[in-house]
C-alpha cells in the first residue's frame, strides 16, 4: 500500500509542479513530502524531479512514470467505484439453507420484500434443518434454530422466540388439562428431540422427562399431529396463531414456557460478499422489528 500512497503523492506534485503546494493540498508537512519522494526515488534508483529554487519539473523518467501512474490510479478509481456500486446494487446468486417450517412461517414475506429492494439478486433455497458442511454444500448462508456445533462457523443471532405449549380441544377434553408442569408426565407430549423439557414461569424452573408417541424435528409435523388430537406440543406463537384464532388449538399452562429458541444466520467467515452482507443486514433488521 505504501507504493500507492507515494504514487498518489508523486502525481499531485507533478500536477502542481511544487512540493509545498502539494503538501498543502494533501495536508502533509513539507518534510514528509520531501522524505517520501526521496524514498520513492531511492527505491526506483531514478531521479523523478528536477528541483530548482523556483520550480519543480519532471525528468524524462519522471514523465514516463507519471504517464503510467495516471493510468494505474484511474484504473484503481474505476475499480473502487465499481465495487462500491456492487455494494449498493449487489448482483448474483445467494444459496441459502434453512428449515422448511422456518422458511414458510417467517421468511417468505421477508425474501419477497428483499428481492423488491435488490432485483439483481437471485436465490437457491435448500430447505433442510441439518447443520451440513457449508463448504462442501456450497452454501452462502445457513439459517438455523440453535447454535451450530461447528465452532468454525460464524453465527449471527437474528431472533429469539418464546415457546409455549399447545393442544387441541379434543385432546384436552379426553385427557384433561394439566394444571402444573408435573402433570405433563401423565400426558402424551409431542417432542422435537428426546431431551427433557425445561419449563419456567419467570420465577421457577421445572425439568421434566416427558414421553409420548411421536418425536420429529419438524414443528409443522408436530402441529399437524396436535391438530389430530394426539398430544401436547411446544410451538412459537406465530406457528399456531391461525389455529388459536379458529379454536383448533389451545394454550396449555399459559404461565409456563419452554426455553426460548434462537435463530442464527451462519457463514463460513466474518468477511462476506456484498450480496450476503445486505441479506444479513436485512434479515437482522426485519426480525428485530417483529421480535
């Protein structure tokens, strides 16, 4: 980078034919300007300027160097402007991996709005909840619920969802409504994993080894089973909003919630392309307005 700094300084001196005027334009001390040009001439092994008490003129070598410097600096400026334009108007394809339910419930509207703002971007979606190898799968961004086990990935939190318990009126009529978390041990619980449920009401915690007939890593599947009256399942408000309004599902133990779930956007590195950067900023901004 030092050679480009000195190149720019050399060009400015050549334009105004004065070390002192160039120093004033660039806001540098005269001594710094003289030293840097002396360093440049020493590195090149050539005299670039003929100095007199009245003016500064380019040598023959200086004229040749000036010609090439102007071309290089112009190309550098063009490159900067082009990259800056890409930053403002990114183009290309973004490959995004995300769970299907998360995509359908939360992200469809966001991506539709995003493409209105950035019409030159295209998407390839892979709807999967698995934490696959982003390198081998050629994924730009992976949106996941919960942090990745791969410590090499950069995880950016997008949102944190509160999770309640829900069941159908038919199930509760048949089995009764639990009054305390301990009552869940006598119920069929629809689980995303086989791990214990940890519930809290803001004051106390309750860890339960609940059981049931179904375990599925797909909230939509569990919702469908709950609507059929097969048990109690954990869900975010957004997932069951329409079902609650239509009285197809009822909140169970409304003062209690399971541990909140956090949605992350994961990338291989912190340094991402312009197209990925605008997407991450957009998602983060829009999730923050909702939650």
